[in-house]
C-alpha cells in the first residue's frame, strides 16, 4: 500500500501550509513594527504639545495622559487578541474593586505575562489609565520605555548590591508620583524574574533554608512588596493608644484597600512569549487567570510575617498550577458564577477607531513638522 502522507499531493499541501504560515508571521511582524511607528511617536508628540498643561492644569494633563496610555496598551492587547490568544478569568469577582487602590501580585513565567495582563485590563474601564507598573530596569531601554517613563511607572534595579537603594527609590517614587497622581492599581511580579531563569536558583535557596521547593513558580522576593505595604498599607486596627491617637492621620493617609493575587496559567504549562504573540506562530489558545482577593488589613506589615504570608500565597499557586496542568482546572475554582470562567471580550470597532486616531494624528504631526522645517529652511 502507498503511504498517503508521502504522496506528491500531500507534500505540496505541506509546502503551501508552510509558506502561508511564514507569510502570516512576516505580515504580523510588519504590522507590529508599523503599529509601533505610528502609535508611540504620536503619544510622545501629544504629550509634548500638552506639556505646559502639566503645570497649569495637572489633573487635566494626567487624565489625558492616562487615556493615551490606555489606548497604547490597547494596541498590545490587540496583538494577542488578533492571534487568537484569549484570556479567561476565574476565581473572585474583581469588578467591585476596579476603582479602589489595589496591589496586584502575579507569578512571572515569560515575556507574555505583561501582554496577557494588558489584554485583561484593557477590557476593564479606568484600570489602565490609573495603573502603575513596577518592572525590571531593562524595559526602560525598549521601544515602550519612553512611554513608561512619561507615564511614571517604576523601573526596579535587580541585584543584591543595589537592592536597598532601589527600594528607597521605590519609596520615593510612590510618594512623589503614585500618591499625587491618585493612581489606583500597582502591578508587581514578586518573583523578580522569569520562571525558567530563576527556578534552579530558587530551589537551591529553598533547600538551603528549609523552605518549600517549588516547580511551577519560584520563591517570591518580599522587598518591593514590603516597601509598598510600609508606604501605602493601612494602619493595623489593634485598638492601641497609638492607634486611637492616629485615627485622624489614618483617615487622610492614602492606603491600598486590596491585594489582588493573580495566578497565570498557560495551556500545558507552556508560556506564551512576546515573539509568539507578535508572530502568531502558536495555534490559538486560552490563558487562564485565577483571582484571589485579600483585604489589605489582612496582610501583615511586620517583615517576617509578611514574608510568610507571601510564601504561603506562592505555595498555593504551586498547588493551583499543579492541578491545572494535570486536570485543566484550578483547585477551588468551581464556585458559584466561576465554574467555567469568563472569557475576556474585546471590541474590534474600538480597535479600529483607535487605529484611525493614531494614523490621523501621525499624519497631522508629520505635516506640522514638515511645515515648521520648511519655514526654518
């Protein structure tokens, strides 16, 4: 019998499929490059033109900047959505905390984690305009770095030698930018690096210090979270004389109300990364986000207790992910209203309108620049 899989017709089909796949990847790469070319410079130009407003009407300036920031991040979420990489939400209902000050902590597996969170937050009104990212300093030198600088995100410097100074800078940043801008959500990856890069080091540290040995996540670093809790955490309600004396201060002190713990799970434990999202080289799939909400008052401020609290959350993540990879569901996720999860829905018409806005703005800015240069020369 002739093997049908090796016939000339089947070989031709495979070649055609490979060519189509290659052309599709090239087309998506080209689109993303062009998308960056007419979106990021437009954002920079608009912020430059509006710069005087920053001094005379700062609230209006930062409201406009927040909208532009949201629109830019919507472009990134469109890359994932257009490739068929959907996001499904499970766990606690977070709709009720959208407008409240919240610290978001999540496990970190790859460069795909941030686009997946952007995709999720893009569908929720008023999250992205009022959000502050805490990210590795290396992202400051990417194409999106200038946007994060203007938005006043924080770039944390990795390394034990620079740890203390970086945390002091974070404290100053929260007081100088996060609080005055009345930002709401802060996004932090406590692991401080990708799973594949930190797993061995984390397991060696765990064995040496008699800590849980984790495989699906790595032991979190508590420094940045400790700083955030110290600056923005609520005054603990212990009914002490000091507490009663400080009631008036507590009422006016900006505080984080919630800790949103997100467990990110990719199909079969194979994370999406940014190149995959850009090229669409992986078949469509669903990334599942499992939410757990904790009142900030339930989170201890003492360093040892906070470290234990954070470690406990990551041990729970290990169990959740282990179950998800084996059975396709999280432990404890089958509760009222969240049995099957809720898929994030994007608005294609909104994407189209945003593209038209950025393209039109780029055209106006180009012609304005050409006119100014012609007057000079």
